[in-house]
C-alpha cells in the first residue's frame, strides 16, 4: 500500500485505513483602462474591462468581492474551457463574496449550502489609498482541498494587503470531476485537448489579473502565484504549463512539493474518468459529454464518492510534462520560488482517521507498509520516543511525504532559480475549525500556517498576541518576496537562499525564535527516506 499524497488527501469514503484523510482544507479579455471611476473613500470604484466595480473599505483595507473572471461554466458550458466574462453596464456592486464551487468532499465549508456551479469569481484586496498607476506587487492565491473542496473566499487578504502594500487576489476554480475529467471526448472540444478545466480556470484568472490588476493599483509585471496543498500542486502545474508562461513572476508553494504531488498521465486520467462517468450513469461510447452536462450536480458528487479526482493530468496540450519532471529537466516557467511545510504535517490526517490507534496497530501497519524495511522504520520512530502511536505514525508520514519531498523539490528549484525554504513550527498553533480531536497534540499540522498568512475564516480560534507577532513577521517575509523576489525584511531574521547542492538551508518560523539552519533533512531523516524505493521521482 503506497502512501501517496492522493491517499493522504482523498475523500474519506474512498480512503483505505492507512491512506488517511478527509480532503483538506484542503479567457483573454480586453485590457482594463487604468482609471478610477467616481466613488468615495469607503466605497471605492474601479474600472475593469467588463465595467465598473464598487467595493468597500473594511478593517483598514479596500476589497472588491465576487468579481467574475470568466463566464459561468453552467449548462452547455459545463465541462468546457472557461470563456471571458460578459460586460455589464454601469457599476457592479462588489461587496459580497460568490458561492464556493460545487464541493466533491464534505469537509471544509462552514456553510455547506453556499455552493454553486456558477463560481468563477475572485476577490481583490488592496491597501487604502491605492490608485491606478501605483504598481504595487500582486499576490494571486490558489486554495487547497485535494482538488475536490474548498474556496478562495476563506482566505481574506485585507491584512496582507495593508501591511505589505500589495494587492491580493483570491481565486475560485472548478473542483472534483467538474474541474478535472480526462475524457478524450471533452478534451477534443478545446484547443489544449485537455480535461483539466480547473487548471484552465486558474490560467484564466491569471490572465484576467494581468489585464485588469492595474486598475486596482497592482503591477501586472510583478505577480506572485501562491498556493497551499492542492493549491501548491496547482502552482506546480502552472510552473510547468507553457500557456501560463509570463503570467506570473514568482511562486510560493506551501505544503505541496512538486515531487510529491504527482499528476496522472492521460491514460490513467481517462480510466478514472470512464469509471466516474459509468457511476454517473453516462457509460457508452456515444453521448457521454451530453449526459454529464445534463446530470444533476449532486448526482455527480455522489458518483465521485469512491472515485476521487486526481487533479490535473499531464501528457496533454495544457500540461505536456509532469511538473516534477519538467522542473528537473529545466523546461519550466522559471521564477524565484519560496517553498516550505509545517513541522508535523501528517498530524492533521492521522488525527482525523486513526487518533487512538494502539502501539500494536502502529507496528502492524508499519510492518505491512514497509516490509523488509519495517523494523528499521520502527527503530527510527519508536513510540517511546514520540510519546504515543498517534505521534509516531504522524512523524513517519510527515517525514516520508511532505517534509523530505519539500527538501527534494527545493533542491530541484535551487539549482536553477533563487529558492527560499521554510518550516513552520509553532507548538501551540490552532487547527482547523471542526478538526479538533480531544486529547491530541495537533499543532503544526497540515494547514496550520494558513491563519498566520490570511484573514482565515476556517481557524478553530483566534491567534494569541505572540502568534499575531509571528503572523506579522510571516506576512512581511511573504510580502518582501512578492515585491523583490527575495524575502529580505529589515529587523527580521535573515533568510538566505538555499543551494542546489549540499544541505538545504531552511528558515524555521517559530514564535520569538525564528532562525535559519541546515538540519532540516537530518531532523526528518531524509537520507533514510530517499533510500526507500517509493521516494524516487
């Protein structure tokens, strides 16, 4: 049984016992005129290519919510490439967020009913007083959620925008099999011959940003694309997608290293799509696209329960080569990279699936998983050293997946572009809302850093003053990287780039003790894990 990232993040109904977790919370348009329309300080108005937008001032920044970047992908437009949004007359109110895209996993929204297939919208946040021509750096955020759930609306950018004097864009994109369905019949309907509609949506959002962000005071020549978990996997795909070239100038990958988040090839993607279509009642050589377009949304969600999407496929016109291979070969959209993970990523998944496993169960699973190497894994990760089987298993899974692959991916990048690596380590960090398991230490788990970088609506509790200080420092690092391509912040710990050879240099983000070191790979036993056959990429 292989511990791939897909097994870690797939919906609960589809996972085996040892696969772990619930899904995480988890085009071209005309150029926008760089002018502002009449408005007021509390109700700012900007002009984009489609018409006027009236936003609002809130909590020290200005926001424009529910902005369409593509036409609604509904009806006959379902399972097709995104199209440009329609123009509107006058000024459109932009003070209410759009619904989340249809969710293919039950975990991740405070209001599960707030969903729609009409969901290709984004939110824009800018500092107070920003005007066209300000040429502020731009950060475009791709949310995570195993390509099956989540929404950009959970990631407010007001604090980041005002603190770092940047423009923040948070994007919704299609999920599940509405976003990723590798049927050749569907691929034949678009110029990229691809069924990765969610990736097409992300590229469409970046194109909209390039053409319109100047109206908000942003610099279209200084765009950072950023994401976490499957959002980081999306960034990996954007780095490898030829059609995304020139749409961004820096990249941030959080808890989603490209060597871990593999992409299915077209044959596997088609096989998975055929199985899904059959379960949706759309089997047969003819009429499958029409059948899928006429099916009710909930029926598609039900059909996907045991056939979760694997995300964007590689080997087609949109993503010709898998991201890790493209990066390793040097054939990718080369930009400076900031990459990292949390100290104990897998605690999130183990807490939700095996929180109270026994020492005997832990040993049996490790031996079954690793065979001849199992005894050495148990010796390296003894329950006595970690305190409980839950923590020992979390360490095994963290090190063998997210942690070491973050180091290996960083090294791939560092031989070609400036690369900055981090590890988030707050031993008191909150988990996600609804994910708390009594009696377990869930600090530093997957998604722990999100509340420190965003006005995040899915945290279980507010940050403490000490944590707010760390969050401020982190936003300043991220903001400096977006502005300069280097996270240099006066008065904060130096963050040097890592090298392509030798030990990976990592900045550890800890309350009151942020520091740089080279022990990351030793701490996570990466030499051992690299020697295991399934670690190769």
